């Protein structure tokens, strides 16, 4: 146990989950929750204000997802290590989170004692990754989608015409059609809705 408590920031858009995590971690004498936020775009400002040692960041949040927040935190507050704690244990999320600078990745049903230990290990400079998810990630490999194909599929999540998508991603309609066709082929799907679903299930979006 350290003489000075490890300062922890919690970022999760679900208030109940955030509160439960704060309560569980606060039971540990060497951990202190110093900030709680519910949006991805609030993470960096809160970290600058409170100086956490470790940030526990969810993946799916409004205001920018947890992976974008992880990258922003690595740039703005490099002394703060990131442990991604998510409901969605998807291989693509793990790979993207680690590439963005996260030190660990665990799922939310991790027992409280193990989660507290994960915070300590990340703070000590170690990497902590859910072992079954690590194995899945190795098997799954990298996303087959290009950056543009990924952008187009993200835009296609909400439906809309090709013209609608073209306006969102600032590309011509013909280029959008080409990207959609390529993404459908690479995901082995038959429709763009199915391509979106498969890409989301793999954590590529």
C-alpha cells in the first residue's frame, strides 16, 4: 500500500454505474476517487483540474467515446494512466484502446477486488488486460476497414440516404457508394445495415 492514496477519475455516462464504482473503490484505503464525469469531452478538463493518477474510462459515452478520450488524455495529461472499463468486451475496442494509449482494459463485471487491483497495477506502470479478450483480439486481428470506410459505416448507423451520408462525411455520393460496397464485401454482409452490425460487434466503429 502506498502512503499517498492513488487518485482516481471515473468517466461513465451511467450515473448508477459511476456511483457504484466510486463507492466500491472508496472502500479501498489506498484509492481515492477525486472526480466523476459522464461525457467523453469532460475527461481532459476534469483530469487537468483534479490531477488523477489513473482514469477509469468507459468506451461508449456521449461527447466523444472513451477511446477518443483516452488519446486526448494521453496528450494532455500524460502522467495519468488509463484503465478502460466497459460493458462491451469487443476485440476491436481492446486493440483501439491500447493503440490510443490505455494501460489496461477490463469488463464491468470484473469483481470489485480485482478491479481495485487492476487500478494499482496500472498505477505501477503495468498493463492489465482481460485474458479471454486478449486471446479473442489476437484471433480477430485488425479491422479490415479503411479509415474512410469506417467513417462511412459510422455515419450509416442512423440510416439515411447515400446523399445524407455524403453530406455527413463530406464525400461525393459515388465515393460513398464505393466505400459502402467495399465495407459490405469486407464484412461478408449483404446490406449496409448488416455491415454496420458486424462492424459494431467487432468493435471496429
